[in-house]
C-alpha cells in the first residue's frame, strides 16, 4: 500500500442497508410509538371536523351596445375571489349577520372567541362553477356560517359596484359641468364679436381691398419702370447735346458709324432697349409658329413690344424739358400710389385679423361641443349601468348539510406513520454515521484506498464452535479458497524488486483474528510445497500454540536470550511447516526485539525457509508490532468486519508507515458472504470431493 493520506469516504448506502437489517426493530418501535401518539391525539384531543359545501356559478352576461360594463382580470379572477371570500372583512360581516339573526348563532371557543371555520375555494375544471367548503367542529355552525358568508359576499360586490359607479358618475358630471361653462363662454365671445363685426361684410371688404391693393402695386411697378426709362432717356439726351456742341468731327464720326459717340450712359440704355425690343420680336416670331395670336404668351409679348416701341418713340420725340416735366408728374403719381398702397395694406391686414379671430372662436366652440357631447353620452351610459344589476355570480346550490370528514385524522395518521418510520431510519443513520466500523470490502477499499490483498469469509458455527484451522480434505471450500487466494497474492507480490519472505501479521486491536489468519496462511503455504516457519511474536499473550495443539515453552523469548537453545522449533503432522511458540511470557519484550539477536535470527531463517510468518501483538496493544515491522520484508494488516473503527485502522497504519514499515496490504477478516459485494468462490459445483 502506498504512503499518504487515506481517501475521504463517500456515503455508505450498503452500510445503511446492513444497519437497517440489523436494527429493524428501531423503526418498528418508533412507528408504533408515533402511531400510538397519533391515535391518542385523535381520540382525546382532536375535535371532529364537519364540512359543508356551497356552489356558485358565473351566470350569462347581458351585453349593452351603448352601456358601460364592469370588467375584471380573467387571469387572476379565481385568486381574487378566493382571497376576497377568505378576507377578514367578509368574515366579520358574516359573523355580524349571524349575530343579528340570533343570540346563539355564533358558538364560542374556550377563549371566548368565535369558533374557527376553515374555508376552501376550488374551481370545477373546464367550467364556471366555484365550490366553497367550510370546515368546523359544529355541523350546524359550518352550514349557517357558509350561507351567511356567501350572501355577504354577493351583497359586498353589489355595494362595491354601486360605489364605483357612483364615483365614476360624479367625476363625469363634474367634467360635463366644466365643459358646459367653457362652451357657454366661447359662444358668448363669438356673439360679442358678431355684434360689432359683420362677418360677410368683412369678407367682402377684405376681397375688395385685396384686389385694389394688387392693382395699386401693379401701377406702382409700371410707374417705377417708366421712371427708370425717363432717367435713361435724359442721360442719353445729355450725351447727345454734348456731342453736338463740341465739334463737327463727332457728328461725322457718328454718321460714319463710329461707336465712340454711343458710349455714353444714355446711349447705352437706348441701345439696351433696342436690343431687348429685337429679342422680344424674335421670340414672338418663334412662338407665333405654333401659338395663336390671342394666346396669353403672344398677347403678353405684344404688350411688351408695344411698350418698348413707345419708349423708343418717347426717346425720339421728347426733349429735355418734356422729360423733366414727365419725370415730375411720374414722381407725383408714384408718391400717390405709395400712400394709397400703405392705406389699403392696413385695411387688408385689419380685415384678415378680424376674420381669423372669428374662425378661432368658431373652432373653440366646435371642440368644446364635441367633448361635451361625448361626455353626455358617457354619463348616460354610466347612469344606465349603475341602475342595472351586472352581477354575474350567483349561488347555484346553498350550503349543504355538514358531514363528518376524516381527512384531518387520516392526514395525521399518515404523518405519524411517515414520521415514526423516518425517525427510526434517522436514528439508525445517526448510529451508522457514528459507527465507522467496516462492514464490507467495498468500505475497506473506499476508506483505505484499494489496499486489500485478501479477504477471509465468516464461517458458521458447528456444535457451538467455529472451526478455525484448515485441514486436509477441507469441505469449507470458500474458506479454503480465500486463503489460497491470499497465498497467491503474497507469492506474486514483489516489494523493491524481490518477493517478501519475512512477513509480519498484526492488527489495530486485539480480537481481530490475526493469529488465526497467520496459522491458516502458514498451513496453506506449507500445503503448496513451501517451507514455512510460523513464529508467535506476541510474547505477552501468544495463542498460536493453543490453535496448533503444541507447547508454549520454550519459544521465541528463550531463543532471543539464547540463540542456540535446543527444542525451540516444533512441528506437527503438517509437513513443511515449522513452529516457534512465544515462550515464557514477558512484561516488556520490546527490548529483546531491539537487540542484534533478532537480526541474526531473521537472516538465518531467510536461508532455511521460503517464508517466515511472525504473528505480533496488535498495534494499539503494545509497541512490539511497530518495533518488529521495520525489520521485516512486509506487513500484513488484519481488519475484522464490524470490529475496529476506520479511524483506529488509519491511525494504526499511519504509525506503521511512520516507522518505515512496508505495508503489503490489508486482509479483511470474517467478511459477510451474504453481502452483495461478496461474490468470490460461491460456486460449489467446482469443488467436488476427491474420488476414492
């Protein structure tokens, strides 16, 4: 087995089942106790339970096209109604109804309070039926209380709906009155406006003023254009007069077509007018090919051409004084038109303002009227709905006569049964957790890390005793095969590259069967043809001589004092097996194990025998085993089922490892062959007796 910490064990289910088989009477006792306690409580303390039931259903709804209907959330409808029925308010209202009907209608408990009634509300699947049940220790009270509660429930819902509809009606009425005041105020404002303003006259005046204002702006535009032309003509005439007074060559140059005389601003304006006139004529000629003479575009071009022609004529005919007079007259006309334009703009703006004000007043009246009409219709619907009973729940079946129910008694008995059995199993589990003794090979491997090299089954007793040693022609084939398996494991187990020859056999506590294991293992090895020396190394309390039927003295104690002492090695009828007893008992044999004599003996025995098995004292009984173990080739550690605890075994193995002992493995002694984890050598047909 490797050094190091042992693995942490898991939950031992198999061990729990084993404890249940052993301690089955514990759950039986707790079950009986719990059942008796529950029966006593039911008979002497639990009051009887009587149940009365009533059925309600959701009736048909009358849908009013123009009416307001009460609505509820369908997803939480059942939960809401259940909590409402169970509420303290309805409870008190039902008690008040019962108390008003009679002085003894409400029974009291020991504390002087109304007797408790348990309520339960359920919905019949795929229907609109609701079943309400009331449970009490008084059958008459359960029925009367349920009837009173159902009636109070329906009355309360009606009251709530009337309250809600009344509040809604009052709120809508308040809004109607406010809108009525706003509508009257808007109508009065429109009336006052119409008294001082004729809307038809205003619209006509606005139209006339707009038309005349447009005409004035057109005249103003024409006058400004004429003024620009006159200005250009005056400039041209000034340029022409300057040219005539200077010299003849200028005139001659003009005659010749010299362009220098036409470079003045007046000439430029006139030339521009001539060019524009020519362009207009060209454009008219182009349009006249596919447009009629009276087409708006042709007419407009004709007017522009005529105007340009007049300007050119004016350029030719007017002189300087005429241009000046014309310019003054044109300025007077322009100023007059500007003043008239400003005056009529004010008139048009005022007319438009009054018309917009009238439209605004009408829009306010229409908006207020629309809201007022809607609220009036809603007010009528709410008033109609308030006076119509819209309750959709009705009592289909009143409270039935209360019947005795044994539901609480049965649940109490079931709870006591499961509680009693659970308590017993819990006690067994607690005992199992506190008991860390090994019960199977699986637990040994989990606790000690798969260190098992063999297991010895538990044998039944014969004539009140358990035969310990193996003999020739052994009928206990399971018992014999387990030792043969252990022998094979040791023969083919190598430590540090060589097969162990000197083997120490020990255990954690006395009574784990290590001496029996040592004796049977030695006999099995000898039967296999190996030369075996069995040594009883327990100098304090050796018992191997009793198992083998040999003498105790002289033995190992004398041999350690006197290595050449005669008569130490004993034999019996088993060939190849030699035995050295423990010898005279000693109080402190550990000193002999520390001497050099033991090393010499072990060296000599290795040469004389194939195997040397030394049975030592338990680890926790004396220090002998931990002193001998480092001197041996290996140590076999015996663990008995349901004997030493896992903590003790781990501590013993840790002590041996601290002393540098080589642990060959663990031998699980007295294993339970009926356990499901044990499946070795159970096939008897493979072990027939030898033929004569």
